[in-house]
């Protein structure tokens, strides 16, 4: 029985120092390996954290691996692939519009009262309507309701990092799609 076999058995028996030794011995190797699977550093960090949480919570039922490093790398890869797959499924759900989230501009009356050009209102409506229901919901929860990413994540059963990415991608999508129209809207608004 080598040194790491002894540490592994101590960890399985509840030793926190043994758990820390395993963590610090393999964290760099796991991070480098995870970074080869995906370039998304947040997924890698989340997956490593998930790996060690799972190890700790199931330690009494774990088997004795022939090679601890291989065991950890294999488990990490499984977790990363699961997270990537979950993200893909989430994005596909966005595009399928399984349900319709209606977002109307509450500031429309305010704009009309200040004699704002109707074309500006139509442009804003077009921009919002071009989004999928899920993206409308994200924008609503973030900017209209003022919820934090963690709250949105809890509500939509997502990870906060996923919420942040989706909001960023939605805004980027709007910027790319309506670039010329946004500039025109800003120019018109500035002239008033």
C-alpha cells in the first residue's frame, strides 16, 4: 500500500487533513486537464468544486481506485461533460420557446408623453420581440425586476454563471442585430 492509498483510506474514514492533502495534490492537475476539455474556466472551476463536494458527501461508499489521479480525472471529465450538456440543453430550450414570455415596454406611455418619435417606440418593440421567450424572461428578471443573478438562477433552476452568460449573450445579440438602429436611436435621442 503506497502513501496515497493510505491517505485515501483516511479520507474515506472522515479525515479532513487527508481530504485537504488530496485536494492540494491534485487541484492543479485537475484544473489543467479540465482546461483542455473546455475553454470555459468557470465550468472547470465549478466542476472541480462539484467533484470534491461529491467525493466528500459519498466518501464512505467510495471504492479504492487503482490509480487515484486517473480516478479523479475521469470523474472530473464526467462532471464537465454533464455541465456542458446541461448548458446546451438550456440554450436549446431558449430557442424552442416551449412557453411564451411576454415582455411589453412599460415605459411606452412615458415615451409617448414626452412626445418621443413613434419610430423609436417601434424600434424598441422590434428589438424586444426579436428575442426568444426565455431571453425576454431573463432581461425582464434582470432589468425590470432588478433581481440578482443568483436569484434569477434559483428561479429558473440554473447556475448564476449561466444566467450571467445568457444575459451577456442576449445583449450582444441585440447589439449585433440592431447595431445601426441603436446608433440611430441614440442620435435621435441626443438631438432632443
